[in-house]
């Protein structure tokens, strides 16, 4: 699809991958509605978008709030005359054993990572159907393809988001709305500052700029999925399909190191 001149609603736009997605689209002359909880950070993203050659408005709020979801879509349509691309990028994480997770953290991950994107997509569909070329992009995670200990709830939400995208792609096949899912690996963003999933745990960090570029390239090529996996992660994904019991043993051996590495990983 054409990745320039579009009206785009982007959640999680205040930092990390979301900010780089906004800047990458800005360089292609797009018009962005920047959504997130931190208005000051969103204004910083907006300034970057305008400096890069795009247009942007800020709609700060809580993606789990139904009234805010409707308002964000309305602002995008009113400001830019329609909505062409919805990017469900907002996400939170709380790592640790399930027994030690608070019920609040479990529910918040479910609501922000999975329920909110489904409901925002539902609310945006009438506007997207009016676009001559429309798309929905969901930001999942490599842990949506690979179940890892200490990320049970997070992985469940990201796996669910991937299956949601797959189902919607087929549901909307005759509506001219393309659906793509992006699966980033461990990425050097503020969300990962409290994690230890670097070289010591066996995962190489990607850059948010590279993830954003891959998203735009994938959308332009009408890809169905974009997977960002380092060599170790790709090996684990392959093993998970071909010999899952052997991978179980590999992960069992790395569990003590992994548990220590992620014990403080929380970005809510």
C-alpha cells in the first residue's frame, strides 16, 4: 500500500517504538493522531513529527476508556478528513512468576494489551471502511509467538493480539482493509529499562528505529506479519515448532538466569 499522505491513529506514541513509528511515517508526509497517557511526551513526539515533515495532533488519554477511544477517532476524522491507518501499539508489561503477580497487574496487561486494541479497532472500523486504502497494524511481541516463563500474562495478551489480527484479516478480506501484525523482539526502549534481557540472558536488543522501518516496509509490501527475531530468538522459534520438548529443557536450564534478569521488569 501507499505509505504517504495517510491519516494515522497511533497509540503508544509517546516514546520507544511508538515514537519512532511516528517519526518514520512523518518522513513520508503522513498526518498523525498521537495517542498515549503522557501528554508532555506526546507533545515531544508531535514536535519531532512536524520537524520531520509530517503533521500531528495530540490526543492524550487512557486507551481503556470507551469515551476516549471514540473521541480519539472523532478527532482524527475531523482534523484530517478521515482515517486510513490504525496502529495498535500501546502496551504494558509486568514480569515475574504468575503466583507473585498482583491481580491488578494481570488485569491491566489484559485490558491495555488486548482488550483495548480490540475495542479501538471495533470503534475505528466505520471510519476505516470509508478509506480508499485502509490498514490495521497490531504491535505484538516475539513472546506472542514463544511462550516464556515469567511472561505468562504478557505473552498471552500478545499471542491473543496476533490471533485477533489474523482473524480480522480474514474477516475484512472483502472490505479493502489490510491487517498486519508486527512481532518485535527485545528492543532498546524505556519499556525495557528495568529488564535484563540482554546478552547475559541470551537476547540481542533491537533498535526502535529498526522496528519502525520494518513496520513501514512491511506495510508498503502488504506483508501479513513482520517478525523481528535475533539469531537466538529465531532458533528458539524454530525449536518450538520442531522439537518443543527439547526447547522446554533448554529453557528449564536457563530459568534461574532468566528469572534473575527479569525480576524487576515492570513498565505499567
